[in-house]
């Protein structure tokens, strides 16, 4: 009897909330009809107040019903549309639904609405309805909790998971590009109160040291798949195939993942009931959303963009994200203009589509990834790894320290708070591990400081013609690839850049402040003698340039003033590279052993006093080589997990070492992790397995991002 009484009470409460939202929507429609000159809810001859009110109620009810029934179907039908285009279509679709709703009002009383007016009215009504629903949810915590559990139970029935999911799950949240010192400062200054609270009460933090290639491709491949062997940089030329590998190109990411799985004979970190969200690689997870290594696959079952459906199927989410997208793009334009007027230095000019790329990374991708993680929590999955790229993208353009990046960090903290609150209603307990893949080092670009690019310097050293106007090197920011994949244009470089033709011209590539030079006409890895025979002035030109810190050429490190050190002679390289910090020689030594290391590896100069480097790309906050904060990301874990290393003990070095720590924590939470077959092709994107984000109508006001 008590159970039935509870069900009737819940049903009654839900009915009351629906009626209240309907009433508020009706009032909103009346207010808009009074404000907007070309929008009316009465006949040409005029109507009584009662009749106008009934007309508004009819229109609000029809709009709400169409939104609930038609919107998910429309979004799924448009899943093949590029994601950014879908985001821009939100207003048009919402306005179309409102026009349909108005056409259902008897006697044509809602027909007088221009299309542009319908777009405005629909956006306002969706926002007001969402705000009203969240306010009602706050007033009834029990109803909010029951709704979350009901959604979780529905997902468990679809996936066949048991109601009691077992031991605590682990959620790994990667704050892309946030260095150890940056996070400590943000937490200590009150900029990130959620992180600060965890550090005060439940978590510990430590830095770890990246490999020489301090970038997401190398770090995330090592963290998720246990091996980043033969990943010398963000992009590199492979002589045996004649191709340029680029970590954020889907075809390259898929090949790198295949190589790592073959080397480790293991599917990855997330093979046991795992989910991969917004990453370059899958980690062996079955549940995928916005994973670049599967973005090049064709066919419905392998479409990582299906995660967009889980988010945009709720019109309130779609409207809010679209509005935030426009606001963020405008914010970037304003900040860029302010920086130019103030004469701030260093500064790079990222015009064109960059404001949209930034808005995609800081709004669209963040919202979709966070929503996917929320769905994973409610489904009770054992492990989740998600990458939030917003800080990294903004820091490349604005620098790692400043007002722009502070705003991004504050918004990331609010996303963490939202995820943590939802975890309280999950069917299992969750432990949160925060980490980053690298940091960022500030500094004026090589081009801005010296007036020529690395490619120009190399061509001059080889005696080749140099363009009068210095060419800019395209940035390799991770968010750019995500945007291209969303637009169905996943290949970043054109054919000439992807497959350089044969000939004497060197292939010069950039990865932050790390440059790579390869000679296609010299088979195998070129020795110093062969390079000097073919290009007598090149190595001296590079090593003697003030913007270059050191070179690596076939097991030998070349520095300023004719200094040189063999890596196989103990102590020599450590002394020459001492300015770059402890472990620099070991990092260079490891890269020297890679089969596809470039003929010449160039690391920019580094100033230990200011912590600055010179990126060979157009970035004033960069990573990819040695020098400064870029090589010192963080690992933050709950105290009920074991220590990452003995205390005191050796420093945690390399992404592969981080992988071993995370795998140990998974064993502590869920028992032994069973390796899966090496080549798995059965990945199912989120949206194909029933995972969705709870509607904004059930979200609390303080959960709005």
C-alpha cells in the first residue's frame, strides 16, 4: 500500500510540475505577444482577455508537445548533418516547431508571426521553460533524485547491467594543457573552488614529467593504451611510407592506436565496461563519443559524432549551447580587439574561423563531453575517460596565464561540480581522478621574435631559395581537428602536406617548440656526416641561431657555440641539457631510439628565468618539446586510492608510467582488468546504446554551465 501511495504521490507531483511549466510558458507567450509588434494571439477584430489567454495556453501546450515528440526525431534525422551546422540550425528548427504550434490554434489566431519572430519567441520560451523546470526540481529534492534513478534504471535495462554495479567506478577527467603550477594557483586563488575543496578534504596532487614530445597525441596514447613508442612529435614524416603522420588526423590516430595495441597486446585502459569521451584514442572502450581515432570510419555503427544526438535531442540544451556558442565567439572577437588596441605583446593574429573554433572547444565540445559523462555515471559504467580541451585551445592563442584562461578555468570548475553532483545519484559510488596530458609554456613565437619561420631558416641553411614573405606554420591545436571532424573534413593538411613529393627539398614540420627536419632523398636515418656532405652549412646555421636550444642528430646533441654531446657517453648530454631540467637527457635518449625519429630534431631556446620558449607554430602558449611548464602536468587522486609512487620515491616520468598507475587504481576498484583482443572493431558510439543526457528540465539552477 505504501509503495502505491508513493507512486501516486510521484505521479501527482509530476503532473503539478507539468501544469506549472505550462502556465509559465503561457504567460511568457502573452508577454511576448504584447512586446513584439509583429506577433499577435488574437483575431483582427480583437478578442477578450479570456479568449487571448486560452489562445496562449493552446499555443504553449502545442509547442511543448511538439518539442517533446518531434524534436528528438528531427535531431536524429539530421545526425548526418555536420555538428556545427546542426548547432546553427537549432534556432531555425525551434522556430519551425513554434510556427507549427501556432498553426494549430483554432481560427488562425496564432498565424500572424513572421519566421524571424518565431525564432526569437521559441528561443525565449525554451529558456523560460527550462529555468522553471529546474527551479521546481530544486524545490523537490526527492523528485529530482527519483528522476535520476529512474533514468539510470532505464539505461541499465537497455544495457543489461545489474542494478548493483559493484565496486566504485573511476572517472578520469583530463584538463587538457593545464600544468601543475597553473592548477595549484587556480585552486589557491579561489578560481576553482571545486578543485580546492577536493584538495582540502579528499584528494592529493603531484606533478609528473612528460616525454620529450609533450603533447596530447603522445601523452594520451601512452595513458590510454600503455605505449607511445615511436611518437616523436605531434607530426612527423615517415620515410618508409612517404607520409606525414599527424596525431589529430583521424587516419593517423587510428594507425597510432593500432600500433600501440599491437605492441602492448592489450585493448587499452577502458576495455572493462569503459567509456571514452572527447579523446584522440578510444582506450579500448565500447562506448565512444567524439573520439578522433574512429572519426574516419564510415557507417552508422562507427560514427563517433553520434554523441551529439544524446545532447542536441533536448531542445533546451540545444538552444542554451547555441546561445553560448555565439556569445563565446563574440567574446573572442572582443578580446582580440582589446588586445590589439592595448598593444599587448606577445600576440598572434588568429583571424578567420578561429572565433568559431574557440567557441566549439569551449562550449560545444565541453557541453557534449560533459553530458556524455553524466550519462555514463547514471548508467553505472565502471570507468570513464574524458578530455576537456577548452583551456588548451584558449591558452595557445592568449597565453597560459591571464584573464582569458582564468575564465576558462572557472567554467571548467563548474563543469566538474556538475559532474560530481550527478554522481551522488548514480547507481554506484564514483572516485574522480583529475589529470592533464601536458602543461603550456609561454613565449613569443619564433617567427614573431626573429622574423622568419623554421622552414625559412632550414632552406637558407640548405642554400635553397627563401620566400620574401615569411610563411606562417599552421597551428596543431587539438580542437581544430575536432571541428574538422564535426564538419566532415577530418584531414587537416592538404595532399601535398600529407605526402610530400620526392626531391632534395627538406620536409620541415613543427610541434610547438619542437621542430623536425627530414630529407626524403636520403634513405633511412641520415647521419651527421651525410647531412653535412649534402648541406654543409645547415647544422651550424641551426645550432648557432639564438632561437634554437639544441639539435639531435643521429645520437648526438648539438648546442650553441659548437657544443656537442654523445647520448651514449654517460654525463655528456646531461651537462649540455642541464638548463632544460632533470630528465631532459633521458627524454632525448628515448626519442633517439624511435624508428621514425627525424633526421634532425630541433628544440627551441628556453629561458629558465622567465620560463619562455619560442614555438615554431603560431602559438604564444605552446607545448610539444622541452622547456618550462609544458613538461609538468599534474595527477590528482582521491586519498582512498594507493599512492602513485612510493613516498619518498622517484618522480613519475612518462605517460606510460601514468598508464600503469591508472590501471592499478582500476584493479583496486573493480578487480583484475581483463585484456581484450588486440584488434577490436565493435566500438559503439554513444547514442547507439541508449545513453543520453538528462533533460535540462530536470536540472538544478546551480548546475547550469
